[in-house]
């Protein structure tokens, strides 16, 4: 059985070696959603997305809204937190199109002042993405399952998969466990930097300044200037909510 392949804007991948069928090129992010949704409604059984985690999330969200259940695969055109979790790279991802398996997976959704956005790996918020450890902690309020936690923090992460970039942010996370791993990083500058360094190996939980909880949804109040990101791309600013859609799509991995 062949794959319908959707390429996200500005991406290339070694799809020649795959059992690729029709190739559809997306001009922008909205096109990824439209093409994936249309393919699902038209009965496509296998859809491969060439791009990043955020592109797979966009396709998965669109497919989920149709009610169809085609298999969705990611051919990463760069670093992928999702493929890091499974120990894959762009070459092995292509090979898995032939011999992979279907994997029911949860899908995250983050809602901000800019609307909602789906994610497969993680959503995060900080005032200065990429250099948050240097920022002075600010008041953060996280509500999960009717419990409220307030702290001084510089970064909040809601993880569906294990990795956020090169950090093993949620080492116990599984894509089909129906839960988000929510982490907040605060404390002194030294504590924040040590915790973030330890996160490379997933050893940050329990360190001073690190708060963690598992939940199906959360409301997070942060300063309005904080940047919220979903799978590495901008999702809006300020306070946000995250929720998990259990077993929302079928991942081929």
C-alpha cells in the first residue's frame, strides 16, 4: 500500500526510497491542514508528512476533526522530538514506512490569545525562549485537576512526548497514556541552570526549583508578555490552557 505524501513549506526529505504515492506540496501551514483533512475525508489510509513535529501535529489535528483514522507518519526535515523519543532519524523514518507499526497516540492542544494549536511533543512558555534560564523568575499559577500551585518560575512545559529539543523533559511520558507531564522551572539562577543541564538526561525532577505534576489538562497563568510555543513554533502570548485529546490519531512509527 502506498503513502500519500504531504510536504510542509520549505522542506525536503528523502522520500524517493519510500513507498510514496501521490505527492502534495503545501504552500503554508493552513495548506498542511487542508490537504491532510481532505485526504482523510477522501479515504486515504496512509498519510506521510514531510516536515517538523509541528507539521505532523497540524495534520493530526485536521485529520482528527474529520473523524477518520488513517495512519500518519512523519518524515522529519530536521530535528524531531518525536523521533528522538523512538530513536529514529530521517533515514530510518523512511525505512519505517515499509515495516513500521500503527501506534494510537494522544494529541495535545494549547489555547492562547491567538487561538488554539495542536502539538504532538510539547507546549512551553517563557519570557525569553532559548535563554529563559537567565530571566528572573516571575509569578506563575498552574491549576490542574482543581488544584492550584503558585510559584516564581521562568519556564513552564506541558509534555506529551519525552523530549523538548535536546532535553529529556518527561522521561516517563508515553504517547498513549492519556496524561500530560507538566513541569515548571524556578529557583535561583544556579538552580535553574543546573536543573536545565540535568534535563539532558532526564534527571531534573526533584531538584530545587523544579515542580512537576501529571494531568489531563491545565490552566496556566503567566505574564502577558510570555511567549507560548507548541512543538517549537509560536502559539501566542500570555496565559494559556493545555488539554490532551486521548488516542486522537494513529501514528505510524
